[in-house]
């Protein structure tokens, strides 16, 4: 119950009751309320300066967790970059060297993506740790691009390897007839005495002396482009296109075992030794053509000869004797 207050009135010489105005009550209440609010705010500020709110604690925990995952992802990206760098080195220093291809230029491997800002959406957002997010996105994108380039490089290597295997199969690499005893090489490449004109003329192949009917073998994989019968010159002739600029020619044959357009494999019988055309004895005239130039076939007998036998064949082919035909 509110206390009743009195004051002494000198005019009436009596104690009169103090009458409180409603306005005064309101003002007193507001003053008290303001004081309470000010004290509460001060206490709250004092509390917040020394203690964290539950929300702040939760947010700090979330930030710490995000920072942990960011560092972890950065470490994983670094590890993947190291693995990719090792693959790139092996690609350039081993695979491409073996296959005779040029290493990929570092500027291509490290090339960025030009054009519009790929991260404008992130840049324009008002978010915390924006720089960390941008950095991680850039590192991941760079890794993705480098992996794509490396993947394309492996595709190229597979194609190169396939072409190399085809090229090795297309290079003439064996003797066109069986010659284990090395007694059939009759005349080599170069200037030799012509069997008819008895003057030195360029002999553009190698003559193998052998009985009529001796099997003749394709010296590399390829496609038969010519099967011709002539009564002079090369006589009965087979020509094979091996691709990669290589062709081989087999002349003075007796019979054919192939026809034009037929695919052949190295070591496959394509016909038999004969004595046709401009020939003075049964033999095979064998030529190797690279591009448009006829080259010495003796340098392409490396698949079926050991080093000693190869040296002996080189020696026999270098003897300047008489050829057996064109």
C-alpha cells in the first residue's frame, strides 16, 4: 500500500495531504524504467565483454570446423598436384621420348581460362572467408584443367603407340627369301657390272640367287599395289605398299601367290623365285623404296640376323660384282 504523505500548511496551520499528479507518477516511472534499462544494458555489455553467448560459441565452432575442412581440402589438392606432376614428368620424359614425340609445352599445361570472371557470383556475395573460398575454387579448377590436358595427352600417347606398332610392322625387316647360310646374296646395291651391257650401271636393289620355285616372303605388313607380268626388265613383278613411306619390289618371279589390293603380313609367301624378264639366272631382285628414293635393302635385314651375320651380309653386299638382272 502506497505511503500517504503530508505537508504543513502555514496559512491554515494544518497538515495537508500531498496530492500526487498523474504526470509526476508517469515521469517517475519512466525515470525508474530508464535507470533499470541503463543498468541492464551496462551489465549486459560487461557480461558480453568477458563471456561469449551461446550463438557466438556456435558460430566460432562452425568457423573452426570450416577452416579445418578448408585446410584438409587444400592439402588434398596439393597431394593431387604432386601426383599429377609426377605423371606429367613421366609422360614427357619417358612415354613421349620412347614414342618420338615432343614433350608438352609447360605453358600449355599451366594455361588458364580466359574470358569472363568465373567467380563473379562468389565475389559479389557478402560472405565471410570469401578469399579462402575463391582460392580453393581456383586451385580446384586449375587442377581440373591440368588433369584434362594430361588425359588428352594419354589419348595421344595411345594413338602414337598404336601408330608406332603399325610403323614397326610396316618397316621391311627381314630377307625376302630364306638365307640362313648367307650364301644366296649374289649382288648388292650400288654400281655393278650389267649382265647384258657389261658396263657399270646403278643396281637399285639386291639379287638373291636361288632355284626356281624358292618361296619369296613379304618383308613387312602392307598392301599389294602391283602384280605385273613383263617380258623384259623386271619380268614378273610384285610391289607392296607398306605405308609410312615404305614400298618393296620383288622382280623376276616365277609365280604369284597374291593379287592386287590384297593385305599381306611380314613373312607371308607372296610368290616364288623365277628367271623372267631381263635375267641371266634364277634369282630374286629385291628393292626397298622410301618415299621416292630407292635405298640399300641390306640395312633392313635386322630382324632375322644376329650382329655377326649382319656384318657378314654387309660385307657380301659391298662386293662389286656382276648383277644377275635389272
